[in-house]
């Protein structure tokens, strides 16, 4: 049996242990390119072509890429799985322990996408980070206005829309509000001009004006950077995959690109349950004898994928018209509440996306069929509540009034 190598990767060094039938050797190497070349040379001298490493942070990525380019067979181990295997983990070097596990075939290789998909994944995650940072500056604008008793958000749905930005910029520059209202494209805003002027009667100091202008400039700067990232994402996506995912209600281009980047090759999953488990969006299970307890979702998976799925679910329930997604959400919400219903809908949408990608099909929702009535017909004289109130109760329970 050919020798194998276990790599324990840190920020500044790599500890490598070659484990063969009759020998064992351990060395330390740096992480610079020339030092990684020495590592590969040492592995080839010992006829070692297979190595294993833990996915610790981002330090493993350049070492993995360097070995992969030199035709080494590299196995990426999940730290949760490796630490769960019994053994003298704290008494032996990590590299030796990893080599022993690999040699004993006790390591399940983690999925590592291709270079193109890794680039797409890094871009979609960068975009999500930029959007989150931009939201921080928007919240700072809201806070500054509230501290100065400027209640503009009480009159406008979105103060960062076209009309809202015109008014806020006028406030930050000390311009006339009447002229700003005349420039607003929304007729509704112009009609509510008096109420808007009453809501911005607060006083802003020079420091508040400076913070307000700075935050607005940062929001605009993030818009430019997010647009640059979007232009790069277009270069790495598969148009057919994006078209299939975008056919699902609530899924746009950005969400589709993020889902495609995080899932990778969907054919590696055995089914819908496997892909939901990979995402960490399945309920945890504890069993003792014949008793079973279901808890919160495991969250043992990509947090980026869970986040974008929840965003898609929130968008799906706001789509116009009746859909199965919206009906499903309303049924679960009536029993379990909004939070559980959204997560359940996100799981359902992930299953739909998985089947679309596996079968290379587009999403098409046929006309809703009437649900089979399982209870006796309720006559008008049996109702103990007013008719309008009864309709409200049925709508809250998830039923749609089509008339």
C-alpha cells in the first residue's frame, strides 16, 4: 500500500506526516510558494501521492490548490467528522492522526467544487457581505434622523427610494424642502407634502449633517461596488442553470447565482433529503427507544445558502397571485407562526430547485385544483360567528377567497 500524508495546516506553517507500511516521518514546512514546492518535492521522493487535510478557515485553500495542480490526490476532511472518531486525538500530532485515518479509510472526503465554481462562490459571498455592510450605513442614517426627531420614515415607505433620497439630500445640504418635493417623481409624495414637511421639523447639528452626508456617500459607493461584483458574477454563471432557478417564484438572478454557487454539482446528492441536510435546514432529531424529539434546524451546512433561501421564501410569499408556495406558507403560519413557516417554505423551495436542476426543467405551476373537502358541509345556521369574521378566520388559516 502506498504511503499517505496527513497535513496539519496553521497560519504560518504546515506539519506533514508521511505514514507507510514500515516507516513514519514528520516534517514542518512554511506556507510560501517556494516552501510548498519543497513539500511537494518531499512527497514525491517518498512516493506519496495521496494527502489529507482539515478544512480549517481559509488556510487550507492555497495548500489544496497547490497540491491539486501537481496531480496529488487530496482529501479534504470535515473537522467535525475527524474529531468525532475515537482515538488519542490530544496525545498525538494532528498530522499523524489524519494520516492514520486516511490510511484506515475512515475519512469521508468533503466536496470541493471546481475552480470556476469556487470563484463564483467567492463573488456571491462578497456581494452578500457588501449588501450587509451597506445596510449598516442605511441603519446609521435611520438612527441619525431619529435622534434629531426627523420622522421621515413614518411618511415614506422607503427613505432610500428616489423620492426619499431627494428629500434626505436636501436636508443634508440645507436646501429648501419645497423645491425638493417638486423634484420628487412620486405624485403620492407630492400630495403628502405637508405631512412630510411636518415630519422633518427636527433640528440637525453640524455633526449630524456631516454624519448624514458621509453615510449617504458610503451607500452610493456600495451601490457602485455591488454593481461591479454583479458584472463579474455574470461571467461565471451557467445561463441554463440560472434560467431554471429564476423560473421559481421569488428567485431572482442574484439569488439563483448564489444557490448555484453553494450547491455545486447537484447530482452528487442522493435525493431531496440529502440536499436539505447539506444545507442544514432540516430539523434536529433525538431518539431514545420508541420516543423521538424534533428540535430546531441543525444549521450544519452553508449559512450563505440558508440565508439566500430564506430571502427567496420571503419574496415568494409577496408575489402577486395565488401560488402553492403562498398557500403552504399560510397553512404552516396558522399553526406554527411566521418564523417556522418561512423556514419550512425555504426547505420546500430548495427541494423544488434540486429537482429542477437534476431534471434540467423549468418551473411551471399549473392551475390550482380545489382541495378535497374532508369535513361535513357547514350550513349557514351552524355558524356562530358573523360571515365576514368567518371569512377572516378562514383566510388566517390559509384558505384563499377566490371570489
